[in-house]
């Protein structure tokens, strides 16, 4: 149940924030949230991460769809595995589905979270991108934690209470 809540909650938050940006801002418009450090900047991204272009967009859309289906099948088959290991994959899947939805419906992804100082800025991103990054860190954390417990003679299960 937690997996479904995390998956659909993350996708809903991503799509809602993108919809609000589309409806209230014009492309290129930027609004300060915390001085110059945090801004909402409406950017449309037709590439992959950080706007990098890799071949025709349709190929990336198809590959993203296949990867999303693969992760969903894995999560379904391992649904009884503890949340510590499936939570990270669920966040990655939610981010992939959030951006894939944009690619299918609009042929581009809305990015809007703009962080930096003066001219030194991180590439603009969105909630789905954040979910993927948090999911990756989640997986790395629990994978390394599990391995360190194995090496130290601790419990071998990644589901440590």
C-alpha cells in the first residue's frame, strides 16, 4: 500500500506542479522564491536530463516507456519485498512516468525548479527529476548499508528494523 501511495502521490504532485506552471507562466518567465537562490523558471525540455539531446525524441520516449514497464514489472513481482528496497525504485518509476506523461502528451517536459547563485545555476528541473535522484540515493544508501552489515557480520537482510 505504501508503494502505491508513494508512486501515485509523486506522479500527482509532479503533474499538478507542471500544470500550475503551464497555466500561470509563459515559457522563459522566472519568479523569485528565495532571492536569486531559488526561482521558478518555466523551461520546456525536449531532450533528456538537463536538456541533453540524444537522437530523435521519439526514440527516447520509447526507451523510457520500456524502462518504466520493466521497473513496474519488477516491483510487482517483488511487491512483498520490504519498502526499504522497493521505495527507491518506486520513486525512480514515478519520476520516469511523470516525465514520460509530458513527452507523450506535449512532446516536451516542463522544468521549473531553478537553483543557483547569480550566474552559477544548476540546470532547471522538476518534481519528477527530483524523485529519480532521491530514488537513486535511496537505493544506494540501503544497498551500501546492507553490504556493510553483511561484511561486519550483522544481519544480511536489507530489511533491518
